[in-house]
C-alpha cells in the first residue's frame, strides 16, 4: 500500500473521532488507529501535565493491554521515564529502532510491555507538550512515513479532545443552570411582540404541573390562562405594544394545572430586533412560594403582629447597626417614647378587641405624621417609639411630639362607639456613635414618667444636653 493510500485510509478512520464520543473513547479509538496504521504491536497515549514535568499515564491500545499491566499514574515523573519519553524532552518525534540496545535507555513503567522498536511523537500547542503518542514493536524499522502518520493521528486526537472539553464545559454549564433553575423554580422565555409568539423552556411544565405533561403557552392569551384572573389585566398591559416598557417586574398570582394559586414573579425586558423592526421580549417567570415564606418569616421577626409596625427588637437592631457607622457618627435623632392616656378605660369598658383596634388606629396615625426616614415601632402594650432622624434641637423634637399628641387625641370610632384616648411623650436626644440603646431609652422613659405624673397629654424632654445644632 502506498503512502498516499495509507494516509487516505487513516483520514477515513480518523473521521470516526468526533466530539460526540466521550474523551476516553476518543483517545482509545485514536491510539488504536495509530497502532494499526504504523503496523505496530503496541500503542499508548499519555498526557503531559500542566507542570510539564510529570506524565499522566493514560491509555494503552486494546492490543497492548494483552501484554501490558502498567498501572494508571497521574504523576509519573519525566525524570524517571526512559528514552520512550524523549519526544517530550526534545519536542520532536523520536525513533528508536534498536530500543533494547540503546545505551541509557533506562526503565519502563512497571508492568509495561518490553520494547524492541519504538516511535514516539509529541503533540504541541503554544510550545507546550499536550500529548505523547507512542507505538512499538513493528516488525521492521520505523521510518519518516510512520512519523507522519502518527503525528497526523495525534493532532487529530488532540483537536477532537479539545472540542470535547469545550462541549463538556457547555454541557456542564447547562446542567448546572438547569439545577439552579430547578432549585429556584424559574423558567426562561422569549416573546415575539409582533407575531404574538412565546417560547418557554422545559421548566415551565415543572413549575406549573410538576410533570412534563403541561403544554407551555405559545401566545399571550394562552399565558393568561395560567395567571389568576385578578392579575391578567396587568400582564396583558405589560405585553401590550402600546405600553411595552424596556424592562419591568410584576409580582402576580399564577395557577397550576390543578387550579391552585401560587405567587410568582415575572421579569421582562424588551429589546429591538437585531434585524428588522419591532421588539423581542425576554425574561423569566419564577415561582416565589418559598421566597414568600422566607420573607414572611423575616417580616414576623422584625414586626409587631398586631399593628404591623416594627417591634422593640428591630428598633434596637437598627440602633446598634448605626453605632459603628462613621458616616453617620455626626447625625443625631430624637427618641420619642409614647404612652397612651386612658387606654385602660377603653379595654375595661369595651374589651380587649376594642383595645386592639385602638392600637391599630394609633399605629396608622403615627405612620401618617412622621417623615419617610423616621422609624415607628410598637414596643409593648400601649407603648410606641418614634426615632426622629436628623432632629437637632429641642424645638425639632417638641414639634413632632406635639403632632403625635394632637393626632392620637383625635376621637376615633371603635366597636361602633366614639372613644378618645390621649398620649404622653418622653424625648431623649442621641448622637449616633455615642451611648447605648438602653441609656437613650431609659432617659426617654424617665421623661415620659414625669410627663404622665404631671397630668398627661404633654411632652417632656430628658434632662440631657441636646446636641448642638
């Protein structure tokens, strides 16, 4: 067989090596081809590690395994390798037609087949050795044509291995993304606004039906069937060509295949088509049931169940979190300690349900009269706290305290009857970074006590020097 016909036959054989095969199969098939094409009795393929000082003893041809019992070794040192590894040292193909008579041939890996003749070629990339291919024990001497064939085989193996590794990275990324999707219960989608066409990924069926049996919607009207009636108009407007925003987020209620409602978040973004006119929408739809549970637990941990205001614990956490903030160290606030007047009489005469309603109405009034950056909390019973941020003088604090007293003193309807409570306020100033929560709250509490003892319906400021304005 001529060299040309041999090369064509090798090319045909090498076409079988594709990235669809596993890396192990690519290497195995490749070295088998190399052994047969060079009329050798044995063949091997080893990787050179990134340190370029150790060899990863990898795969022997199928025929070689009949003779070779060398064990797999990821870190076989080049220094211990015989002349069979010369191609790694010289970066050139090496022929040893009198292998067993070559001086300084050194040893072979334990269990390796005896070598009479040997051909080794390196596969290089960016000046670094990636693979070592070797064949041995041909009946006649190895010649340059064998070098050309084995080099061709090695380069093809490495090219396909690299493609396979890229493919595996993408597959791995896809699997990881799919795993994240399953954990987060999120599906991706794309929407052609002009053609009214949706494309959802496979996670839609998992989220809405728990099985692959749920058909994903293909247009907007079909999507609306999976949305609770109360939210359909909002979704319809979001995807309308007249009002399509560049991006947005909707918290909506969706319907599973069995009709059960669950909270979901619809995130969308509209982009101009890469070619032509019109818009393409892309986004995600996420089941936020578990997220809502976590958010509810967090909310309960920091809020008062009756009024929805912050609780005492959260006020203290907010206070403590500012103490190490150097940016806020020169800011001051007024701590308003509020206690209701005549609240016990409402409880005694109308019952605790009416008392609870009074507390809820007081909470509503307080949140209406404070500024956005002030903090309102119920700290127990009929006691409330307002942290008035940025208050610098007694006049600042007294102005808010008087508004609190006036608002709470307005009559309110409870259990069909008009009742009227009042309030006293004790105020203490605090400069962030100075003093503890207990010191400030105790000072305000003492001022509150004096205000109630003086007859109620008034504000007193703690006997502490307020911060300079």
